[in-house]
């Protein structure tokens, strides 16, 4: 899982000047304490979803794809699984946050219905918070 996350986020390090939040996570702790879904082929992890619930609602905490899987539809499938999981658990929305410097992520999320509702610091990182209402 760590290898998938690190390769998915590594090109942001120079842009934002530090490790993105998911690269800082202790994967063993994340697996033990959160709902983690993996897309696998054989023994290779192609994608990662981390989907906890907290006081703010249903959180898409992390979605990471192996770089060679980007643009092939796996991200869309993982986002659809996220929405289905949120609905099953009784939520009418999903929220996420991304670093303010990850502008392409913000644009992608906006295209699929997420709306910015806050900007704040999380673990010392300037983040944009977005929410999608589920219909």
C-alpha cells in the first residue's frame, strides 16, 4: 500500500515543498483503524481508497492510483465505490480535502460534483475542503 501511495503522490513533493499527507501516514496504522479498500492485480496494488467516518461526515481521505493506472478508468471505479459505500452507511454526502497546490485534483473533483466549502490547515498543510452531495 505504501509503495502505491508514494508513487501516486511523489511528483507533488517538489511542488508543495513537503511530503503530502498520505505519504506521511503509517500504513499499518491506517489499515488497522480505517476502512481501506485496495484494487489489486495478482500481488500488485493498483489503487488505494481510505474511507473513514468522522464528526464531519463520510471522508474520502485518500484515493491513490499507481501511475501506470492513471487515465484508464480505475479512479472512476474507485470513486463510484466510494459513493456506494457512503450511501450504504446512510450518508447523503462525501467530503474530501486536498492540498491547495494540487490544483488538478481540485479541478477533477469540481468536474464530478464536489464543491469547495472551506480552506484550512490539516497537519500543517494548507488544504481545500470539498463536498459532494449524493443524489
